[in-house]
C-alpha cells in the first residue's frame, strides 16, 4: 500500500516551537507516513502541486503567517489535501479560516502527541472516505477499539457496550476511578460513530474556574464584558457535528448545570452578550470519578441533569480488579516507550510481572503506564528488572526483614480482598446487610463486624 504523504512547512520563530517539528516527524514515522519538512510557503507550493501529498501542516507563530494566497493555491491545485496549521501564539482569525474552508482544523502548541495524532487521523479519515471502506474501517478501529486493551470479563462487557452505543446519538455517562481510561473510551465511542470525521473535544471541567465556565462552553461576542475586544467561539461551537467530552462533570457549578441541561434538551444556547439563540449539533459524553447518582440524591448535583446525562451508562473497573490484564497493558506500554525513547528494551525480567500483580494500583492504568515509562527510561539491560521499578511497596520492603514484609503483604492482600468483596456484595443486595450476610454464609453480627472493621457504610454505596 502506498505511503500517505505529509508535508510540514516550518515557519516558526519562537523557541516554544523548537521541538514541534521533531514531534511531528517522530509521529509520522510511527504511523509510517512519507513525511517531508520545508521552510517556506513558496517551496511548499511547488512541492505539493507536483506530488501526491494528503496532509499539509504549517507550523506558525501567529495567525497572520497563514498565507491566504498560498492556501487558495493549494486548494486550486490539490483540493483533496487536508490542512492542519499549528500555532504557538495568538490564534485570532483561525476560526474564520476554518469556517471559510481554507483550513480543515487547527491546533495550539504545545499539544500532546496523542491529541495531535487523533487530529491527523480524523482529517485523513475524512479524506479516505472517497477510497475503500476497508481502509476507513481499519482507521476507525485503530482510533477506537484497538486502543482499548484487556480480556477481563468486566472490561470486555464495557468494550461490547461501546460497540452497541457508538452508532446511536444518546448521551453517555462513563464512571470509574481516576486513570481507568475514561477519555480513551469516550474517544472510542466518537471514532466508532457517524460523527467520526467531526471534532472530538475533551474538556476537564474541574480545571475551569466557575466564573469562566459559561464563557468557555458558550463563548462570547465583542463587548459582552470588560476586556471582550473580539468575539470568541465557545467549545460547543468548536465541536459542531462532533463529540464534546466533559470529564469530571460533577465539578460543574449548579448555575451552569441548568444551562447545560437546556442545551442537552434543546440543542441551543446563547453566547455571552448575544440575545439571539444559537443551535449546535453536538453529542455529549461525560465522565465522573465519584458516585454521580449519590450527588444527585444529596442535592450537590441536579437530578434532572443526571438523568439526562445518564441515558446510557458505562462503568470502567479499576485495575486491581483486572489482574490478568496487567501483563497485556504492561507489554503495550513497553513497546510504546521503547520506540519513543529509542531504546532496545524487549521484555520483562524475572519477578517484574509478579510485582505488578501484587501492587494495588491506586492510580490505575495511568499509574501502570508511567511505571513502565520510568522503567524503560532507567533500564540498562535488554529486559526490565525489578530494580528498575519505582513502586512504593518495593521501597518499603528494602527497609524491613523479609519475613516481616511477607506477613504485612499477606495481611494487606487479605484486607483488600475482604473490603472489596463486602462492598461488592452490599451493592449487589442494595445495601441490605442481612441478605449480603446470607450470601456469604456468615452470621449477620460477624458480617457487621467486618463492615465496622473496614469502615463500610451501606448508605454511601
């Protein structure tokens, strides 16, 4: 199969962009693209009109470096070429370029390799729709399901549900602990849906100050408030036709919850300073770390918004309940960071995977990923050894006798099992202690003593 051609025109002037073209180059090589780097519009125009490039990426310091003349020339000679400018500084006018069809998307530097990869794949996906269905289906799978790794039954249930709910347009609420992969599942839902060629825009609601949330979501017009010298597009408008992922949605202020509810019900909103209603076709996928249902019951989250978001729910199990998936995930991260760091690390030495399965992984998959990243970075042998791992229980073991450490590890393992087992039983039996006790063949008093030991309150489950 012929390689996809990518042309990068580096017009940067700031040190902030010094490693942008290196990251782009590495990304294109990983994707097996035919990448070429140039330093002027004129040279780029000559190349792109004579060669079969599918993607043009200008690296720019400011919006005014986007040459309208050159963009029109590219469109005239190669209308199928996708154009993705990356800006380091201000982006005033970038939306107008996008709206008028001179560019197909834009990004702001710095940006993560994963986000850049997703934007590139989305644009190439739109281009390849005119080619074979086999190519486009493979691309959709690589963006969606192929990034979700695991075989445990609870994980596979969530995976099967993704394939069921992606084609429909219903809101999805993803619940799970930090680091369980909620954004990856949201991306999979988007890229397996009919909206795949449109933007996927993730937003961490907890990172936005309460007083700025409405402006971030809905945007504003010029003169809407002091300092509003230009119009600003909100995230909903930027996502038009695509999927907006609202992570940590339980942190949204109550006033904004009412406005978000109206948008979900009517698909309409008002930018700040504008009396006219604006409509937008956007699918909402949201995620919460805690129990959003409980927050709706106690009044800290609107119950009507909860029901509107929770049309389809998806629960992601923590890594400690996916022990058989740890070797698969660890191998995936090993390959990823060995390539990224240009190191020939081929596997795990004796005892490493055993240490992985003993750790409780409070940070879940994200903690495992960066544990492997650290190990690859410091590893001096062809395989990762136990000494390369940066796990808390290993450091604790170094300062205590082996027998004492074994005793403590065993007690912790038993305690973790009992706590999880009792909690899950209570959830299954709706908080009814007597039924949960009978299911374990324990006397109610003995079961209650275990609950008290671990501080488990059935009313909070």
